[in-house]
C-alpha cells in the first residue's frame, strides 16, 4: 500500500478497488488533476510498466462518497497488468 494511505489521510483519495474481472481498477480522488499525476508517477505499477492504459475523467459525485456541495471528483481508471 506504498502511498495509498497518505493520499487517503490527506483526503485526496476517496476510494479504490479492482474490477471484479481483475483486469484493472478505479481510484476516486477528490484532489486536483496534478495530485493524480503525482500519484501515478509514484505508483509502483506505473513505474514497473504494469499498467497498460489509464484515463482521468470527472465524475458528478453524488451520494455517499461526495462531499457536501462538491460537484466534480476526479476519477482515475486504469486497465490491467
């Protein structure tokens, strides 16, 4: 869990998990796009070139994982190893 806990403690990472098909996963960030680029630069899976593709998209965060008044949350989705 190299730096996931740090991002979680700082409030930049809301949640993360693998797809049920184990072909990748999704990370939901509340930080900036720069935070996501910093995260991917430090991610051991990216460093080892185990991530074949990824994208950053905005999500209209409603419900349990959205902060009060927050409309957009960055989402990082990456596909498999």
